[in-house]
C-alpha cells in the first residue's frame, strides 16, 4: 500500500468517528473527538496499524485535554485524537482493554491529574504506593493555586 493510500485510511477513520481536524503540521494530525467516541476511534486506529506511543494530559483554564499519540512508523505520521473533559470530576472511557499499552499511561494520568478512566482494569497508584509524601493529584494547577 502506498503512503498516500495508507494515510487516507487513517483520515477516513477520523471522519467515521466524527473527528474534527484541529491542525495538521509536520506529519502530525490533531483532531478533536467526543469522549464517547474515543474507545472506538482508538481501537480502529490501532487495528489499522498505528501504535499508541503515549498519551498526555493538559489542564486548561476550563477543561482537560487528553491526547492520544498514535504513530504510523511506516510514514512517520502521528494521528492524535484529543478529548476535552470537564475539570470537576474529569472522566473519559478507558482504552486499556483494547490497547494494552494504555494500561500504565492511564494509571499515570489518573494518579497525577485525577482523570478517571472509566472501565480501566486497575487504576491502582504507581507512585503513591512508594512515596508517602506525594500530594493528591500533584500536577493539577487548580490544586496548587487553591482555585475552584
């Protein structure tokens, strides 16, 4: 399969899950997707041959962004769905049962930011288990500034 055909396949997956492309630059495609569609979209990207490289969480003023970084090692492209969730009791469906590589990443984001990954097989802490002095959700900006 030629690179353009391969890439077209990934764009069609984004479209099939109602993803809205936010930006495309330097072989990175960022698109917004509803939280309710992330599990299906992530599974489709994974099954199409992309690798979940990592995930990241960003706390904005009004919401969290959960970004899934899927790599196409053949073309060097990254397809990155973004899910926006509320700051209070942030939650998003887990993709860990579909993509085993997400198990630890979701646990880390859960522990550091307090995002609940619904359906995760085991959100047990990674760091707090061994570090008694670690505060609750240590990377939350709101926690540090005492804002609500």
